[in-house]
C-alpha cells in the first residue's frame, strides 16, 4: 500500500509510573529522506525509537509504519512489519561467537526460505556495500569498533529494508571513523533509496547526513524542519539572540555546544538538595549526625 509517509507519529504519550517521558510527540518521515532526531540526555530520543520499532506501545496516541498502526497489530503482524526495517544498534550488537558473515546471514536464515548458496551470495553483496567483504570470516573480537558498526549495518540491510533506524551510529568512534560512517550512510541512501531515522547528539554527523531534523526537549518536540533551518539557527549571531524565542535560544545552544544559555540556566536554577534528597535541607537538624561517646576537651 502506498502512503504519503512511511512513519507517522501522532500525539505520542508514554509514561513510566508517574514520570511522563514523551508528552505528545508528532512527527512524520517521508520516503527516501533522512530524519535526524536529537536532544540532550533524557529528552526521550531512545524511548521514541523504541516506539518506532514496536518494542514499546503508547499510553496515548499512535505510531504508524507503512500506514499500519503498530498498537493494533498482534505479534505476527508486528514481526511482518519488522522484516521491512533494519536497526543499527549503538554497540553494533553482533554475536561474538559468530563470524561477521554469519552475523549478516542470520536474519536471512531465520526469516526467509532462501537456499544457503543464495544467502552466501547475498551476504557478500551486503558486506561489499559496507566495505567488509574481505573480513567476512573474522569474529567481532578481531575487528575495530568502526568495523563492528559497519558489520552491524550490513546485518541491518540483510532483508533489504525500506527503513533503517540508527541508534547513535557515531558513538564511541574517533572523528575519522565517524566521518566514514556518515559517508557510508549517505552512500546507502543514494544507492538503495532507503528511508533513515537517526538518533544522535553528534552535531557534526547530524548536519552531514540530515535532510530534516527534529529537536526534542523534556519529551516534547521543540522544532522539526529542514537542515538548513537548523543551520541558520546555529549560525545566528550571539549579539542578536534577543530576536530568538526561548526555545530557539535553547536549540541554538545545543547545536553549538555553548557553555552558557537556556540549558545551563535551567540546570543552575534546580535546587540540588531537593533534587537529590526529595526535600529541603531546612527539614534537617543543625546538630551533629552522631553524638560523641566521649567528652571532648
């Protein structure tokens, strides 16, 4: 079925106990684009990603992939949807007891009826796409962190997905390897036409790969727009910050990594004692915590 958007998130709310982690997220992702989702630690990026892949279900709202509401599907229906997307986990998540080739072959062995000869050829093709064909027989312990990311990406491509989800693809990589992963993602998008959703807080990577960007803060969407709009906000002169709204100033600080701004003012305004102990220090006695057992001279 043809749909305008491959991914549609409508007023997504998720709570864990009394804590609201996602507070009404609205987001759409078009076919063939790369959407970068960013924000500070604890803003809800990972929780949103878990909803997109169907490992969490909303308390309110809905998430639709390929026009189908995930919350309305049984486990068999979810598994069919999951075959249409791939995931690159932050650590690569390779099986250490299997070679690189065996890791890539596993989804095809589990979810298709292809002959092993066809699977072997397909594995070589996927590894060639990520530049690892010559390392097919190595184990994860024998390859670098960047190569593990590449191997994880090859495995994510195993079933020829329509959508790729990336969880912090540059995490733990040196700048050169991170840039190589960015270029690989761009090449795959161009060659395969896949739609990508990338969760990251690495700004160099984000501005390299994004078509559109989404900024989260405290479980809410502050801004969704094309990369160019975020670039303009990032480059807005410091002397003219008064022209920006509070949210725009917050986004600008995050994009630039500035030490001063709304984010740091918000942290400084937090009462540390109340945050740490759940009560004001005025409730404590001013006396010693332990009464001395001997007289002090």
